[in-house]
C-alpha cells in the first residue's frame, strides 16, 4: 500500500470554503485510479492563506514535518500552485521531499520533476505580479471614477447599491452629517488658534466618540505628515480622493507585509465635490498652520535619545503612559491621558532625573538583598563550572581531531610511497596541515589554567551595584545602551500617583529580578517596591 498525503489550499476569505472539499475529493478520485494501491492516509488543508509564502501556513509546515518522519509515501495536490506560488519555496519543498524519497504528484501533471517546478514556479510568480498590477489598475480606475478604492474615513459611510444589471457597486460613500459637524468644528477651532490637545480635551469632556469609538487623542487630529493621515490632513474633507499613498512589500524572513510610503509624485487625485465637508480655503489655511508647526520641530535625526525609563512610566489614575513634556537634558514627564486626551485628573509632572535617581536607588536596595546576593554567588559558581566543563570537552574534541588528522596524513604519505602522483594528494595534504596548525594554536592559547571560583566575587558584585549610576553616566555609548537594556529588563513599570493621592501613594516600582538571574523563586521579590523620597535626597526644583 502506498500512503498518500493530500494537500489543499485556497487563498482568501472571499473564496468558497468548499474549495478545500472540492480539491480533496478530486485528489481522492485521482488516487483511486492509481492501480488501486494508493490510499489517502492524511489530509492537510490551509484555509484563506496565500501561496506566495510558506509563513503562516501551519498545515503546510505540519506536512513537511510529517514527511521527515516518513508518515506517508507520496504528496498529492490539485496543482503545483496549491503547494507554492513562490519559486524559492517550491524548489525548497521539492528538494526536501526528494531527499526523503517522497515524490510530489498533482492531478494536473502527474508525477512532477524539476522542470515542472521550474516552469510552473515561474508562471505562478508572474501570475502574482500580473494580478497585483491588475488590482492596482482597477483601483486607479475607481479613483478616476470618483469612487473610494478602499477604507472608510471618519465622516462617511458606505453606500450599498447595485447597478442596472444587479451587480454590486463598490466604492460609493456618503456624508454622515453628525460626524461631518465634528470635522468642521475641528477645522474651525484649529483656524481660531486652538491646539489639537485642547480640541481633544473638549471633545472628550463632551463625550463625543472618536473615529474608533473610544476617547480622542491629539494624534487622531494631527496625524502624520509623511503618511498623510489624521483629521486635519485628510484630502477627502476638501472633496478630493487620494490613492496610492503607500504600497506593501513582503518580508522574506517573516512573510509579513510591511507598509512603505510612496513619493508624492506617485499620488493619484480625483475630485469628488459631493463628498466635500470643509471649504477649500479652510482646508488650505489649516495646512499652512500645520506646516508652520512642523517647521518648528527639531529634525528627527537630532532628537535626543529616550531616557532610561521612557515608556515604563504609567499614571496611577488612568493607567496611561507618562510622556515627555519637553525640556533640557532632564525633561519633565506628565500623563498622556491628561496631555493628549484631557481625560485624566493627574496633574503631577515629574523630572526624568528624579525618576532615574529614585528608581535606581530602589533597584540598588533590592539587588543587595541577602537572597539576591546568595543567588548571584550560586549562579557565578554554576557558570564557572559550566565553562570549565565546556573547555575540557573542547580540548578533548581537538585532541580527537588531531589524532584523525595524523592518521589521514600518514595515509596520504603512504599513497605517494606506493606510486600515487604527489600532485593528486598535495592539495588535501595542505588542508590537513593547515587544520592541524590551527588546532595546535588554539590548544596553546587556551593554556592549562583551571577555572575555579574566584574569591571576592560577592564584594565585586556589591561594588558594581553601588556604582550602577556612575556606570550609566560614564560608559561609552554602545556599552551604555547595553547597561540601559539590562536595567530596564528589571523594571516592568513605574506607577506615578498625584501629590494628593487619597492613599498617600507616591511612586511604585514593579518588576522581576528573575529577568536578571533567571530564578523563578525571586520572581516576585520586586513585585511592589515603593520608591520613596528617603532613597535619594530630594532635589528641589526638578
């Protein structure tokens, strides 16, 4: 009996689920016609997944693993493109299955060989490229016809309609007046001098839902100049459709699509007066205001790197992040919920210097705990023992290889003695001699010293902890980044409470020392450490 594995796949959610059943049925019928000794024992099916990559195709990967374990004797699919449309993926699959002695059959071509995979792989790759071009051409045609190529902007709804032939008309939009009034208000208040943060705060206070249904953020209004998004940058509000702002490329290592912004010269515009929400003059005036603000910002390359605990600070009232409010070398941080959305009562701002001083002092206290110091000693001793064992094993391996080389050299020499041409063995002899010299040099460099536990390691560890802040300040940039990463790995979050907190809380540090030592028994030793004023003399005015 020949065990047959059937593989089936369809590409998108828009295709019929029955496609899998139809493919499997077709393959079963094909197997029955093969002299009656083919039996379908396994079926692998990937649903709504493109064949352009093997990433995300879990059934495909399971099939390859089962092939390694010789679970079946033949792979059968409807056609080669069901298995792979990517030439490299297809060639790799064919080679792996051929190595296991497992042929690939398809209903379309019978037993496949290198020529099938080469020719059909090329055809599949061309199909994908041609299909993408056709899709883009169709989208461009819809834009020229004044129809949206996809997506839905705030202020509009999709119009469900059919043409005279009963076909669905896609890309039609109409204005939602309640949302359009909010858009006009945002443009109007921006022209009057209000900032996006001020507008956001007012919208949230009045309970007006954001485009996603939650609270507003300043970034929802501001958007990105480079990507052309955000309420104030949306061309459609001025009655213009814009298409081709970005394109997608697939990362060959992960199979994920990555967005790339297109140059302004590649944008396509189409006038849609019926979708205008704000007057052209107001739209242009807002663009001038936005351009003026952008001109005042420091170039991205010159912006300072984040501080030690940036991104780890959280508000004790609303739970949002504490973000930089600007400043000199030591900027102040405040709640993003208050600054960006106006929805938080935590008015407290705090200096990056204070956060760093008090957090490092709290970490120092924890790292010098007797349990932690004892664990450091155990880990140090275990690592020394591991290194010693690794060195001994490496030396044994070198010795074994040197014996093999000596044996091979003697064998080659004997071949010459009994009449072999010296030129035929000389290249291999030189390779062996070079390898022998390298191994002998390695043995000499390693030496014969034995790695033992060095006395004073505990004192050395304590000195390092005490000097942590100085090390962060004085190390070269590259080493400093490594120290930053090590320190940040100990901290899960730093919760900042307002000065008038009812429970009298100030700063609360949460983290896991297990990140440093890899010991789960110490995982909760820093679960709730209060970074109090007493850890560091207060610095007034910061």
